[in-house]
C-alpha cells in the first residue's frame, strides 16, 4: 500500500497508521470495478448485534494478502471495541473462511477466540461465512449509566498500580485517598479481596452510613461479575472461577447487601467526563497502566460494547511491537499507556535500570520531562503523533464529539505535549475531524474526584 504521513513520530518512524493504510486500501477499491461489498456482524449473548459495512478487492492474486490484512484487522478492532461471541462475514465466502481459520482455537488469533468465547461470553466463539444478502441487520441497545448522587456513597477505582476511593454525600466528596498496590501477578485471590475491602473501609470511616457502593476497574464486567481483567492475571483459572469471578458479590454481602455495582473503568471515565462537561458523544481514553476506553453515546447512555482499546490494532507495520499477553502486533497497549512509555524510553536514549517496573519508568520519564530533558519530550511527542492518527481511526467506529484524555501518562507537561501533537495531526491530516472533535482533559477537581464520584453514582438506591 502506498501512502505518506505528513507528521512522523520522532521515535517510531516506522509507525503505519491504521487509518492511512485503510484509506489507501479503500482508494484501491474505488478504482477497481471488481470490488465487492462486505459486511461484518458481531452477535452478543444479550441478542444485540453490531454491523459494519465496507468493501473489499476481488479476492485473487496480490489482493489476497491485502484483503487478509484489511478484513482481519477490522474484525480484531470490532471484537475488542464492540464485543461478540459469534462473527458473521457476509460477502466473498473465501474471505469469510480465511477469518474463520485465523480465529480458530489453534489459529493465529487463538487468544481472541478464547477470550471472546468462554472467558467473556461463556459460550463457544464462532466465525461464520455467509452471502452478503443473508447478513443480519444491526440491533443495538443502550442504557443509562449512573448519575445517582443521593445518599452516602463509596466510589472506588482499581488500577494496576493504585486503588482509589472516595466518600460521597449527596454528590459532595468528603474524603478521597489513593493507595499503592501491585495486583498484576499476585496469585492469592485473598490479596485482591483484602485490598479492595481495605479501600472500602477507608472511605466508610468518613461516612455516617453506607447506602451504596460503586466501583470501576480495568477489564470486562457483566452485571458486576468479573469476566476478564488484567488485574487478576496472576490468579489461577480455578481460583479465578472460585473467588475472583464473583468477588464483588462477596464484598457486597460483607457490606450488608447494599446496592453495589462495578463496571469497566473506561465507562466510568466517559461517564465522569459527560457529567462534568454536561455533554454527550464522549469517548474517554485513559492512558494509565493499560489503555482503558469508555463511550457515552449521543443520548447520554452506554451500549453493551466492550471498548477494550488496549487490544485494538492501531499500527499496521509488519514488525510492529508485540503485546506479551495477546501475542498480537501493533495494538494500543504498546503505544498509549505506561507500557508504551517504557517501550519508547530506550529509543529516546534513556538507560533505565534493568527490571525497573513500568510505573517506576513512567515516574522517571516524568521527572526528566519536568527538568526539560529533550529525550523525555520526544517520548511524549511520539505518543501524541501516534494518538492523533489513532483518533481518526476511532472515529470510524464511534460518533465522537468530545474526546476525554486522561490517565497517569498524561499527567504534567507530557500530557500537554501529547494533546498538542494529536491536535496537530488532526488539523494537518483530518481537518473535518479537527473541527468536529474537541480534545478535552479533566480539570484539577475532576482529576482528583471525578472518577470516584462517577463510580459512586452507579447504583440506584432501593426505594
């Protein structure tokens, strides 16, 4: 594919923006009279269906490799952004069979096969190839999220390097705290239970009573049940099913059965932004331990989508960096979180101690940035350029009017550089999107309390 980027990431010149690659591919389709329509449908266990329509080149010769890349990367993005345990490919049956084989139990995307099947939706994952005319129509749903501020509430947020809590009375924060922890590779589920319960106790000590508890955490949660979460990756499958899957129900029982609700931290990020700004069509992207995403639609509601932006492909080069968990290349986790900072640090010429944790590397890069170190600045410039191109890619899948950008990676002057560079890319390459999408960051009050207040607002009180 032939295209050129007008702005090159200084430390990652080989970066191939998904949006530019796809635009070049679709331009070929425009010029090829043999191009055909193709649709991708993702069906979920609640009966909802997402559908994405596009075009593909005639499936022969050199086009086969191009079709493979274009359709497979689309399917991968849709799976982790919207979710689904059954995928239907409508159009060329050979392309559908190709995707079926890639996402087979032993195929190249076996990680996605397992996670979208038994781990998230609790049923076998399947890919089916059908004629274009046999494709189902979209059947989406949405539901209001949170915005309940009455009573005495606890809000909490669980991250990979800290857990936050807030005590809230009728929407007013009376106490908040952040406690360091290291849950990623902790194998004992009791560690997780005790840590979360400690956070709840700290907040409860500042309330006359506890009417409701709401929380956010990285991962996939269905009706407050843990389906997939990197926070618990060190726990064995047996202990995950025995203790972690329903850990929040166990905690709810310990707290007297008060209304207790937990959702993905990205959803709460978007909710907090929507509540603060008084606006909707908000995509929230948190660049922290991982890449959390959440979306509030034009009606101010959320959808059954996953919004797991850590796993969506953003870089289409053949030798893109590999995510050690999924084994896939060029996914968001390698670019827009503290893991991405750690990847770029040696490319910037920084020699950090071997074995230094990602969170500690980020702190050191932030210290250097505050001291005016140009090497640190180039790290943030690189993240910003890559993010600018990725925003344009996101806009194919989300109706975005407000893009809320936050997380530890965006703290301090480095965050300003990221947003400036992303805005520059949008203005240079995608002026229509630059006019449509407002890049926003939380104010200081919302940085301290917004996420916790939004999390606390999740449960409705029983009447």
